[in-house]
């Protein structure tokens, strides 16, 4: 039985998403014939080519012709003549092109290049010629992405496709309508990729990973084309989106496109399905899997010997079969921390399943991927790292844990240093007081260059309410420890939390400003708080002063829930000010502006002392 594992459009294009690599490793251990394909990368490469741009030009239907389309059509020949050189340059194959790109006379420039002028400052000045060229080439692709979105398919973005169709969609209606509409140019390319895959590989089973809302529609579009040509191919879908949003699935229409939908860690359910397909006369023994029976959705919880399988601790993910030389880096923002997500071919590895803290009140702590914490033994991690280096030839690693455990990082860093294994790595942490200056220094010595972490609401009252497990003082000390060790620090921030007042928001921004001012923080991002059905806040809303509002009964996806807060605050208006201030802070500007000046609406002055962080750190203001 031949199994094809597919990453559907769209995810990031600088490195493989790791789901199919881990599943392929598990299947290989079970002696299955397995193939991998990154259809997300394949779509990007088809669009960003001379033939792709020709199809885009011929397919433009927007008669209003916004600036992006007008510029593209006017300079079409310049785009067509350069795109087949730009992509290999971003793939690392043609480095000398950098000199022509930075001349500013080689690439046609649209509206996205205004950001290049706006970003003038120390970050941009510190870019090498090569990185400046990558930044300009990334803006060039952003211009072309705008052309695709404005001219041929409004659902397209460079790292997602049709995201709004699937994000928190209580019914399957919008997705079903889109799947039955006349295909767009992007849809046709996706279908072509799907049909070429089955012609090339003749699979018996196809597994799609659906990690995000932005690749659900792409997977279903591929599955539709496959079912039309060969309905006997069994199709399986699983992944992060399914695990989070489809746990209450009852609409059978999605099974027009797939045969099985699996929950939680996918290796066990997948092996159970394959065993069932190989021995259809045996009693059904599926595990954590949705199927359609008599036109009703049925969930089979666990009757399989594979139901408890968790291979992430021993399995060697198989990255080598993927087209590693075709992934391409982007630098859309010159901030050295902010660009780390899209620049570089990071090997993605998990140190531990689940979160060692798993107490945050806003988090999906009821779900397996958070609740069940299981660290990988250090010898197994070292084996994985060395094997992956051998497969990919790359020594950059992104550890994709919910939160990298301090004790595990100390042991891993010590082992990397002891065995003289030279890697460059980064990942997500909690601002846990266990990250002392000596641990940060040890991590830096072992190759750590950056950490990201949830600072969230950034006031002591809200940190306690959200059960983050640290204080502002501890967060400042931890960020200082990393920064002084030469490790870049990015903070995830939230606004609009339950009971959050305008004063809380202003104080959060001022604390963040002081972290930037003292050199403790290099990058950050504000997210709007979302109440999710798997969080402790949803299970006990009165404790947090909120009330979940009634919604349409979900027959498809259910995750985010609207709510009413006992505190009246215009979070949308404040969010605009937060994002404006943060953009400037990340580029070393505006740190001396009055906090109130960032907001369009009246806000109170910050209540924190102007030297609050500096006094914690023992530094002069």
C-alpha cells in the first residue's frame, strides 16, 4: 500500500512544515511505502514564475484596477523578465544577483517598497548587501501577492489561502459554496498539482495535514480533484486545525472530500486506519477518528492497539525526501528577531510533547497537545538532531514546543557543548524565573540565538488572573538574562483580556516600551484576546467577569466564542495605538514619545514609574 502525505496550500515557504516528516518517519518504522509532497511550496513556485505571471496577467478580472494591478500591468514585462531569477536567488542558488537587486534599478517596485523607506534606521543599516537584496526581493514578492489577491483571488496570501473560510466556521456552508464555485486561477493550479501527484505516485492513500485554517480550503480543493478522478483513493485528514476546531464535528458534507478525520497526535490513528484498509474483513479497529456512516458523522474513540502510540520521542523525522533546495527565504521586516520566522531553512524538531506548565487560563489546556506533557530523552534528541543534519545539510533548528522546559534545555545545552555539536537554534519559552543568567549563557554557548515567549497582558494583576506563573519583575529579569547572553527576545502580547481596562492597556504598553528602552526586548507582537472553548476561562467565565454570548450551533468548527465583559473598554481603538507604537519601538523610534500620543482615543497616563524596569534591573535610567 502506497501512502502519499501532503502539506496543502498555504504555509510558510522558507522551510518544510514538519508534520509529514514526522508521520513519514513513523510509517517507515512500520515498513510502509510512504512519499511526501509539499503542495504549498509547489503552488508558490508556480505562481511566482514567468508562466505564472502570464496566467495572472491574463486572469485579471478587477475592473477598478487598484494601484497594485495598475503597476503590475504597466511593468509586466519587467516582472516577467526578473521573476525566474529572483526565486533562485531567494533559494540561495544565485547570490551574485544581490548586487543588481540593491542597485534599485533591477526590480520593478510597487507600493510595498514604501516600507523600505519607512524602515530606515539601525536595523536596515545593519543589513548586509545580501540581506538587503533579500529584503527588497521579499517586498517584490509582496507586491506580486497583492496583485494575485486584488486581481485573481481575494483569498490568497503568501502563507495562507482561504483562511477566513475555515477560521472559526460554525458551519460548512461557506467552504461548500466556495468548493462549488467556478475555480479561480489559484484553484486550478491547486487542482493541477493534485492530479499530477496521483499520476506520478499512484497512491492508495493520501494524508493531508491541516495545521492552520489557511490550508483547509487548499486541502479540500485538492481532495475534490482527486476524488473526481479516482474515488477509490482513501483520503485522511488531521492536524492542528482539526484537533482544535473540529472536535464537535457533525456535518457529514466534509466526507464528500475525505474518508477519515483524525484527532490528536496522528501516528496512532493513521496506523490504525492503514491496518483497517489492509484488512477490511477484520473487525474495525480505528482510533480517535471521525468517519461517515449512513450519512451521519461517527467518532470512534479507541479500540486499536495503536491508540496510545506517540512516536515523537523516538521517531526520526524524514526531511530528506522533501525538495529542500527549493524553499526560499524572505525578509519582510529588517528587525533581526522579527525576520527569523521567514528567513533561513530551520529544521523543525519538538523537544517535548505538551506544555510543562499547562496552567494558563486562556490556553487550550483541555486538549492533548497542551495537557499531556512528555519530554523526549536527551540521547534520543541528540540522535534526532544529528540524523536531521545528515539529511538536510542544515544546522539551524527551530524547536517547535509549546514552551521549551528549562530543565530539559539545561541538559540539552550541556550535551550539545559536551559532544561539540555545532547548531544554531531558537524556540518558544515561558518567562520562567528558572531561566537564570547562567542558564541563558549556557544556552547561548550551545547555539541558541533567539527565544519567543508570552508576556501577554503585561500587568501583574492580569498575569496573576491569567495564571501565567511569573510577575513583571521576573519577566524583566529573564529578558535581561537572555539579552545579556546575546540571545534575541520576542514577546507575544495580548490586549482585550477579560476585565482589562484602559489603564491596564496603557501600563502594558509602557512596560513593553521600557523593556525595549533597556535593551531587554528586540521584537514583539500584539494579539487580540480570543475566548476559546477549551480554555479554563471558558469553563469558568464568571470568575473572570465575562459572559459567553449565544452563538449558532456549530456543526463544523467550534473554537472561538464571542463574549461580553463587565469592563467597558474600546479595545479595537486601543489596538490600533498599540500596533503603531510597537512598530516604532521595534525600529528604535518613538521610545521617548508620551504613551498617550499613540492612541486616537483619550487614555489615562501610565501609572508605572518611568524607571520601573531600569530599577528592577539595577541600571540607571
